[in-house]
């Protein structure tokens, strides 16, 4: 079950469960679209993988209690601002490789 972290790990922007700008990597590192595009170059600073839009968990119990009421979003903030210069060096070699080939 995705934790749905409440903020961008880099800029600490609020990313509520229904956010359409939340992006995650395969390890659920969570960043906003702006940081993924302009600072991270679609390279996760923690694992080197790429990002995809974070799914939105239904607010309404449409079926079998699979909704925010029964599976609430996390309130655990992970704020680890990325050093842009250091990340640029890290990402330089791998950002040209498509995420599915990293």
C-alpha cells in the first residue's frame, strides 16, 4: 500500500492525497512535478530511477473499503533538500538513459 507522503522531499510543497503534481519513484520517494523536471531531471536522488505520477487513492468507498477512510495517507514528512550541484553531477551520466533501462 502506498504511503502517500504529504510533501515534496526537496521543496516541502504540500502534496495532499488528491494532488495531481505528486511524482514517485519505485521506492516511493515523493517529489513535486516542478522539482522532478527542473532540479532532478527525472532522476531520483536516492535510487537513480525515474518518476511516474503518484496514483490518487479514492476518497469515497466505492468498493471493499479501498479508500482514504480505511487507508489514510501518511502524515510522515520526509524533507531532504537536494543539493542541485551535487545532483546535477550524479544525474549527468544517467539522465539520458530511459528510466526503464536504468
